[in-house]
């Protein structure tokens, strides 16, 4: 994600293939990488299992379809409106910070429900307000996530604390941004 638009513009894909919508391709790729693959990983790993796990997986997939098809899912300040279907990040947290099944279920239900709440969620690269702090937090998060990937799941106590602190920062900043108009 993030580099596909650059390459499409660089190679003038719209000139070569004027009947192809780069925006549609981007949405499809984003849905697969942000939603479908993480949901599949949660199922295959056993974090989601049985009929309840399949139900939660369906909830993730369907609510994310709503988000991706919502023409008003981005605010003028470039924040997302409603939970932004970042199930790749949620899944990473569920692997890095193993939860009881009830907490995992609650996280999925709450995030899915927040898809329909017209609340702003900060995009770490595009939102101008608090950009330096948010970029610094994103870099710290990326280093902690890379450590977990290198060292293996679950995260150790220090790295888990860093991951949680960045999550709290992101949620707090989003709460500060408030409701979308």
C-alpha cells in the first residue's frame, strides 16, 4: 500500500489503460491486505475458532466492506471517519499481546461497531495536526513491531508496553479530533 499510486502515476497507467480505475484497484488491494488476509490469519491461527470465530470473521469482512464502500469515509483533514478497517494492525496486536477469547471477541465487536460511528480516526501520515508526534509514534511503533517479528510472538513486556502506549496515543488523539461533521 502507499507506493501503488506513485508507480501508477510514474508509469502513466491512466494513459496506457484509460478504462482501468486505479482507485478501484487500490481499494481491492487494500481490502485484501488490510482485511481479508488478517482475518484469514486469525482463523488459521486459531485465535478465531468454531462457529463464534467464523461469525466474528464474517463481521470483520462485512463491516469492512461497508467502510471501503462509504463515500464519506475520509474527512477533509484526511482523517478516517469510522473505524478505518485496519484489521492488519488489530490482528498484529492480537498475535503480539495474546488475549483471552472473550477480550478478543470484545475488541472485534467494538472495532466493528465503531465502523458505523462518525468519529475521526487519525491517519498517521496524512493528518497535519500533531504530525511530528504522530510520525514519531509511528516510527517507534514500527521499530517495536519489527522487534516482535524478529524475536517472535508474543511480545515481551517492554515491547508490549511500547505497542500499547502507541495504541493509547492513537486512540486519545482520535478522541481529541472528535466527531466528523
